[in-house]
């Protein structure tokens, strides 16, 4: 079953006739297209973990136990759900970096290790002193030029943000340092991955028109996602390990860039919002939170399920700048990955425009 075979059911209608099971966003369905992926870590030593969190934790545990790491500094604009998990290994504090402004140099002291994130795939990054240990997080654009040409001490990526895999994280060292040992697959992780893979299979069937209960696969997806946040550090599932190298990941990245260009062109003069030029997703920054919330609701009503990356209103780390928290209330990311084509993007853009105009 190739992705193209899924398209007639979900994408066959012309613009103006979207309906049936057509949708944009939310979790990946199982995609069986084949290709030959080359990742920035393919040609050098790397270790796969159960999740991006597990990859970071494996690395932090190594640094804490053998390299004198005492504290992790993360960007102030970063996924808060990840923080409690990282804190199992090291204390965590924030430095100022949001996707809408140039960051100041990071003031790292002895024992500090700095997580530099490619937020939304943007390449803006803070300066760090030459002796500072840097871990780069390439979850939002693992195939970027930055990830390939990096000379950071370490790099990590969560795999399921950009690839249709139920689980997976990876750690490598662009500068050739020793890596943490591979972990075995834990039972808790295997169970979580089974739920997520089941949801992906059922969603594929649903999109193809089968008699599948949407609420049931949503329940499995949500419950599997929650269960991935387990106490132990796990290795990757056998499925994702075996599958990752046969994904047409480069082609998918090019498709996403084309889709993003369509959205950018269609939304260029959108009033009261601007589109960030970011490769991960079409990310809109609205003038005010009420407009963001109204557009989000209207899109959900049109079967377009955008993401909020990230809610910072109940942060897990202290000291977030109030303007970054406020930004998180005005931001909205529209999926534009390989699952969609230009007509889908044109339809999404027109739905956004209608929603903004309805609030005029
Ligand atoms: C930028 C970024 N890095 C790392 C992670 C952690 O990845 P995972 O969910 O695979 O643990 C996430 C999200 O959850 C993320 O958004």
C-alpha cells in the first residue's frame, strides 16, 4: 500500500468539495512507501533510543557519570512535556531563546551543558563559549544542512515528529566523541509502541474508507503517546529500527518544502498574523491569543488539526520570559508534510483566511 493509494479516498475531491475522510494534521498513519534514506548520522556511529527524550536521557546520564555534567540549560521556548523526564538525569534551567528573536549568547558555567534546538527547523542559534559542551536537538528537521554539517559535541533527534514511525530517537556525535551505550527495549516502551503502531495501522484503514472507529484509534494514539513517557530509558522498537532506512525521507522533506511554499504564497498578505519562514510546519504567529484560538477552533471544525508548539502557560522550568509565554498563546502550526499536496494546502490557506476574516 503506497501513500498514493491512500490519496483517492482522502484527497480526491477538488477544492471547495473537501469532505468525507479528508483531514490535515494530527498523527501519522502507517505509510509503506519505500525509498533509501541517508540521515546525517547514517555514516557515523549513532545509537537509537525509544524516544528523543530517551536519547537525551541516555546522553545526560553518560555526561553526568563520566564527564562532570551538573546542569542542563534548555531554550526558554521548548517542549515543556520533555522537562520532567530530563530532570530524572540532571537539574534543568532555561536560557532565553524564542523562534521569533535572535538569542543572546548563553552564559554557561562550569558543569553546564547547553541544549541548542533547531526550533521549528530554524537555523538561528545562540552563541556559546568555545569550551561549553553543546547538544543539538534536530528533531524538527533531522535532514537539514545544519544537522549534516554540524560540529557540535553531540546531537539528538526525536524521529516520529517528521517520520511516520511509532517511536524512536537517535543520538550521534558530529565531533566524534564516545556515545552512550545502547539500551534494551523495555516492556513499557514495547507496550506504548504497540499502541501507537496500532493507531497508525487503523488510521491508514480509516483513511482508505474501511469501517474503522476513529475514536478508537485516537484513543490508542493518545494513550500510546502518554505511555512513551515512561520511567526507564528504552531502546527503539524493532519495527522502527528496521524501517527507518527504507523511508523516502529526502523526497518527503522536498515535498514538505513545496507545500510550505504554496502556503506561504497563499498566506503572504494574511491580516493580523504572519507566517514564520520555518521548515518544520507552516507556523503562524497571530497578533493576539483570541484570534489564534478562534482560528484554531474554526480549522478543527474544517477537519484541519493544527498543533500548538508549545504551550508554555504551565511551564515545567522556572524563569521563562513572560513574552515567550505570551508568544506561545499566539502561535499555531499547520501540518504541511508529505501526506498532502498543493491543492490540500490551497484549501488549508483558504480555511485560515476565512477564519481570520470571520473575526474581523
Ligand atoms: C524539539 C523536541 N525535542 C525533543 C522532543 C522529545 O522527543 P520525544 O517525544 O520523542 O521524547 C520533543 C518532543 O516531544 C521536541 O519537540
